[in-house]
């Protein structure tokens, strides 16, 4: 609905449209420039990376060579990093979304002893800086011999307080108490009501939390950096960062510079594609949390 | 379908009743919450009261680590960097996000959906990769920014120098998170009922007045929430400076931010007890700042 169109003279409206579209186009160039750079850099040889203009392609197209180097370097460790990332992020995301949903359902649809206190704790936990906990968690897990395992990365990521908050907000609106009462009248148990009636209705909220938890885990650098020191257990973030420090310190040679950018390209393309495909979920879901808050 | 399922199931199975159910639903989250949030907190608090002794083992030193941290310029320098960073980054990011959300919401634009989606895309790029890309872009000799400046006949500044480093990190955060906040504001603006709009059109309020005087105040609660999240996020600054350190050793030292300091204390200096105290204090600073911000804004709204 456009108020400007109804209200102002159409000349003024047209001028505003040009001006504002222009302004956002400038910001689009800024947003797009780094992504475009990754594409051009990944198609260049190391020499060309330094000698040709950064925001355009070089004459030689070296993408295939770069990809070949990327996937064969250190016995194909990049593929391992991709697999690790997929494993850590998907298990963390599914677990976090499921546990957040269960907890959110309990908070939204039941009255029970200790509810207020527990909900306050969860809200308070949203405020706790995760990174302030990483080093204590490392010290604790290392005294138990659990560092350098996938559990050390996955288990802490299963606790996702913002997910509980979002699901509470979503379920409160999306599932009526009458529906649950009707289920009870029919003699269904509480678990059955949840799994066969409620769960289907809260799928959109579940999908949003799933995406958010996935991004949080796939983004994570500090936690795996601290918990893992075996290169073949790294996720992409830690691996690429290490490849970059090797490149820049010169020990791996200049050779690695384009490989790092090729790795960056390979790892962001599938996620950006997934975001574009699932935009219906995050656009609706992100807003829901914000509005309720 | 549900009803049929109910009828065909045997009646004598265990039915969880209303009293126990919420605890059952909460159990997995609560268990992990305690194990990976409460316990590490207590553990950190506990070990921060000890110190490695000269000969074997650790000894209880009470608040010594905290007293040391309070007098440690390295810790406070890091806090100073965080505050400068937050004061620069948050207003710019929130400001542009609000502006763009209001523009998108006003309906004047061409290609609304295109802008909305493309601005959000960098959120899908992990901080590590965003920082790597930007460090290439910042490169003095080979970076396209420097190249373009030279083409135009002037010299671009050294983006990772003492003077520019904070701005360069602010830029990375702006690139990554502006769109995320914009989407949240946009959704909040869209949720404002349309009849309000009709009313003010009749009143002849101009689009700009309508956006700033009527719509903006209505999403203040949303803005506050996002600012709190931004405060928490920016005061945990680690990844960006930690990686840029590779190309700017002299500018980013081992205590550039408290998180980098705690990391180095743990893994380089082998002082985990002191690192725990630093982590704990940082958590305290973040909690106090977010709380003060919420208190301050709450009062404003009430007035």
C-alpha cells in the first residue's frame, strides 16, 4: 500500500521513487561487491590475483585448477571439512530446534510449578554472552577428556535459548487451547496431542528456529576453534581460517591465496542457495519473534 | 485422521497426564541447559578463585584473580576497544537498517523484494568467511579498493592501520548484519494495521512525517530488542580482529579484545584460572551494559 502515491503529486512521487531506488542501489553495490570479488578471485591464478584488477576476471580462467587444488590439498582435507560442517550444523540445528520446540510448547501451553523461574532463566540466558562460556566450557570438558570430539562442538550448540523464546511466542499464537482441550476430551495423552496434533501446526515456527540454529552453528568459529585441534575434525570456518594464516605467513607459499577464496566460494554458494529457496520461512519467522518481543 | 488414530490405539498404554507432561517436554532442554550453561558458569566461577602454584597443583587465592584483572590495563584496554566499537557500529547499523526498512515499507520503491532479499544475503556468510573476503579487499597492494583509488589518482588509506582498524571491523559487521536487522524491522512495520495508514492519509500527513512520527514509535520495542542483541554481539568481538591479526600483527595485539585476551591467556600463556576470571568479568560487563540500556529505554517509554 503506498501512501505517497495516493497523497502526493505524482511528480514528487516519481522523484522520490528515483531517489530512493538509487540510494538502495548504491547499498546493493556495496553488498554485492565482496561476493562478486570472491567469484572473480576464485577464477584467477595466484599471479593474476595480485596483478590484475580485483573486480574483474583475468584473461586466464583458472577456476577448475583452483577447485582441483582445493579438493586435493592435504589429501583432500577440504572435503572432510565440508562433511564435518554439514554434520555438526545439521545435528546441532535439528536437536536445538526440537528441544526448543518441546520447551516452548511446555511454556506456552501448560501451567506448572517453577514455570516463571524457569522462563526467567531462559530469557536471562539469551543475555549471557556465549563466548564468555566457551573457555570455561573448554576447561571443564578437557578435564573430562571430551575435547577434540564432535560432542564438544555439538552438545553446547543444542542449547539455543532464543529458539525457546521464539517457539513460545509462536505456539502461544498458533495453537489454541481449545484444540488441546478437545484432544484431551477424546482421551488422547499429552505426548500424543503434541506429536500428532500440535507438531504439524507449529511447523513454520520449527522451520524458522531450525534455520536460525543452523546458521548459528555453521557460523560458529570460537567454539570449534577452542574445542578442536585435530585438522581433520575442523569445520570449514576453522579450516579456511587456518589455510589463510598459512597463506599469509608465507609457509604454504603464495599458492594458497586463490585457494582460500575458492574455498570461501564453494562453502557459501550452497548456503546462499538454501536461503533463497527457503526465504518464505525466515522472512515470516524472523519477523514474528521481533513483533512479539 | 487424528481421531481415527486415537480410536485404534490400545487404551491401556501409559498416558502422560497434564501434571507431568510439561516437565517431560522441558527435560531435554533443561538438562542441556544445566550441563552446558549453568555448570560451566559455576565451574568458571570456581576455577577463577584458584591459581597455579609454583610447585604442583593449584591453590585457592580467593578474589586475587579479580583484583588482578581490575588493575590489569590489558583487560581495560580491550574493554575500551569494545566500547568504541559498539558506539560506532550499533548506531550506524541500526540507523541504516531502520531507514531501509521504512523505505521498503513505504512502497515507493522499484524492486522491493529484490533489495529486501539481497541485503539479507550476507547474513548467510559466516563471520570467518566475511572477514577473509574483506581482508583481501582491504589488501593495500592487491585489494580492489586500493586499485580503484589508484586508478582515480589517489592513494587509499591503509585499512588495517592503527587509525583505520576499528572502522574496518565496523564495516565487516555492517556488511553482515544490517540486512538481518532490516528484515526484522520490516516485518514489524508490516504488522502495523493498515487502518492507521488510511486515517493519516485523510489527515494529509506526508509520507515522511507518517513514517517517522507514527510508524517508527510503534516499533520501538522491536528496536530495543535488536539493540540489546547487538550490544551482546558486539561486546563479544573476537573472530574479525583475531583473523585480521594475520595481516596486522602490530595493530592487533594479544589483548585487543577481552575475548582474544582470554583465548591467549588459556592457550598461549597457560593461565586458565586468570582467563576464567577475565571471561567472567566480560560476561558481567555485557550483562550490566544490556541491563542499563534496557532500564534507560524503559523509562523513556513510560514517560
